[in-house]
C-alpha cells in the first residue's frame, strides 16, 4: 500500500487526511513550519475523531484563524509571482 502525503494541516488537510484514513490509507501530513497553538492542536485532534457533519461553525472558524510561522515564508510567496 502507498503512503499518501497531505500538504497542509488546515481545514482541507484535516478533512482529506480523515477521508484517506477512513479508507484504510496510510497518511503523512506535511506543513511548512507552522506551529499550532495548543487550542488549535486540540481542535485538530477533536475534528479528526469526529464526522465532518458534526463540525460546528465555531470549530471551523477557530481552525481557519491565524497561525504563527516558525520560518520566514516570504521566499515561497515571491516564487509564485
């Protein structure tokens, strides 16, 4: 079986990883140096163990909120220009 890599630990990444795991896939989540705050990390764990239909608008808003980067990502944004 192949390992699936999910890029990003935001809302779409968590949903994608959850769907893959539900199908028995092996998943590795990758992110570009973003450190989740403790509240957000706990929310990711909570959402990962519940059905997407059970996610509340408040949970989604919290997950979409600001993050703190550990590295300067500006070279990546300039490469897209």
